[in-house]
C-alpha cells in the first residue's frame, strides 16, 4: 500500500526526545526506515547546532541517500537546512534573519515582562548562560537558561503559567511580534506570521507538495503553544505527550503500510 502522506514532520523536545537530549534509540530506529518511504522533517525553536546534537548525531548510521530526505527547520521554521549527498554537508537553504532593531526590541520587552511578573531569575543561571538568546531569525527566552538540567527545566514552569503571564504583557505592549510557548521553559519570539505553521507551509512549497501530503507530530498544540500554529494552518496533526507516544504512533504508521 502506498503511503497517503508524503511528509512526516516532528517537533523535537518532548516529541522526539526529552528536552535538549538526543532522540532515543527507539525513535532513531523508527525514523531511519521512514527516510526510505517519506520525506521527514524536524522543526523546533532550537538553533541548528542543537539539531546536530538531538537529531543528526543519533542518525549517524543513515546513508547519504537517506539523509537527503531529512529536512531540518530550526528557529520555528524560519531557517531551512538540507543535506547535500555530493558534498556530504548540511546546507542552509534560507534564513529569515531579524533586523537588529527588532532583535533589540524583543530583548527589551521580554526582559521587561519577565521582571514585571517576577520571573526574571538570573540567580538560577549556570556560569556563562543567559536567559534571552538571539537565534538570528528568532529570539528565545529560557526561564532558567539553556544550560539548566532537564529536571530544573521541567520544574520551572510545568503548567506554563509563568510564561503565559510574560507573554500577556509582551502581546499588550509589542503586538507586532509572535510569542510562542514551547519546550519546558521557552518563549520563542518571531515577527508576526513566522511560526511553525508557516515554516511547514514554506517547506511544502519547496518540496512541491500540498497540505494533504503532510502529517505533523507535536506536544504543544494547545492555544498559545508553539505547535498551535500548525493546527491553525489546517495541517493534519497528532498531539503527543512524550517520545513514547510518538513511537507508538510511528509503529502504527509503519505497520499500516507494511514498512519493516
């Protein structure tokens, strides 16, 4: 049976892996055969360097031909990387870089909102870490920093209430930007209209596909979550709670089409 979907797209943190951790052996073992039958996309608010750790590294046993079918969309899909089999390197296809003045405004409003709500917690940062990071086409707020342990991240804002309070102030004072809650501690900020939904639609255009061809997996699909824009884009979506849910769904898809 020919698969009805041509492109499988995945959020990373809490969908393919625990926050900031490499994808599990179980997930890697399921994604590798997918690369022989589907185009596969990973999309996240992370930098490309983090994609190398979480996605590319665990898939190192794949062939160059398989990697040609892996599409990486860092910074909420505002950047696109694709593998070149001829050079055996990852090539940046595009990046919607933020202007310096917009970056400065986003930094200012995120810090202001975090201080106003009492959630600017520099004392919890590891040495050399920061709360706000410029990812070129996106600015990301991380409540306890990028270097915090998975346990510290999970404990900081498990019900998203802290980030919702911060975002409420940001939207009131700077409505020009898009603020998406993601991962365990993050608020990913882009210019309005730039989000995972638009990122996946841009990828469909690049691949000559239609919305009916894609299936997305994500954990933050509720309103305000950084996967919600995919729902708004009318893209078929499976909501998961963790990588185990994703593995279960993938096994079902592979089994349905008799993919070993």
